[in-house]
C-alpha cells in the first residue's frame, strides 16, 4: 500500500528527511515516531502530496507520488497536527465541502456524516448551529478526523490525532483505527504518546534527524534492546536520557 525508496527533502542547506526507505502492507497500523524536528511531519506531507520531495520515490496504492499526485490524494486521508479548518464554516458546511471535493453523492455523504457524529457522540445541531471557529479543540479534532475518513480512503495518515480529545473519545478513536486496520486499511500513526503507540501499533518506525533509526514490532524492538518500554528505547535512541539529566540538574536549583 505504501512504498518509500530513498525519500529525501531539503530546505536549502537543511536536510529535513534523509533518504528513508520502508514499505507498509494493507491492514497494518504503523507508529511513526521521532522527537520534534525529526522529519515526521515533513514525511507525512510528502506522502500526502502536500510537499514535493527533493529526491527519491514513493507510491501509494501503486500510484507514484510525483507523476500521479491527484490519484495519491484520492487514496489517502490525512489528519494534520494543526487540525486546521475553515473557521467561518459550520461543521456541516465544512464536511459537505470535503464530500463535494471527493465527488461523494450528497445522500451518501450525509449518511456517512451522521454515522461519524453518532460515533463521536456529537449532536447534529452542533454541526449546524455553530461556526468551526467557536468549536472547542476536541470538537474541531473530531470534525477533522471525520473529514479525513469521509471518502473511505485505503490509506490514512494521523499526525497527533488524540490532541484535544477527551478520554472517552480517545478510547473510541483507538478502537476505530484498529477496526479500520482489520478491514484492510493502512494506518500511519504519528504521536508522542508512546504508551498508546505501544498498545495499538503492529509496527513502529523511529526517525531522528531525518534518518530512519529502527523499524519493527514494538515488543520485539523493546525485548532486543532490553529497554523495558518503548518510551525508554525511544529516549535512548534520540538523546532523551540527556534531557532527564538536565531535568535533575534543574530541579536541584530549587533545593535549599
């Protein structure tokens, strides 16, 4: 479903993504991990056609990222970290606009929207009576997730999807992506909440400074490293242990 070969992105002299290579089959949930500035969001933007790569190749569902960009966009859903929406629209107007962009018939679009708002425990009046600019962060996130899944894409990219969701919505979302994977959809899940990644992902990719450091099943990587948890392994690979030492030094400044 996703094939990436030596994908690279440079911004002037800065190398944001440095020749990463991986493949992801259908029905797999893959955690895409890395510290801030590691190149995760840049990679996701390339794979969704939002940024052109500097070099390398990628295909989504057999469609080439650069020569067949429109088909790539038809086959993917994307929940960006920003969760940006058109704030002057109501939730329903925004979702209907997205449905129109994907040429979803009006009746089918309305049925899918109603299914999603029922899943997220939203009232229909919420979608029709308030502009998105007045929504809470969590409500806006639910609308963005709905918009990404509305056209039933075979590949879905999530960048920090739990940001703003309450505990119940987060539990429901985790069940949702596991259900989507069982139905054969490919899920790429980028998050800093590593205990969630460890529980729901079949596989993790860890990236730092634009380079792919590790690729494998979470339990296998943790066992082979002896780290005990995915979080501990992550900090060892990406320099987080140094941050722990700095935190200790900082805390000492408050001691008498």
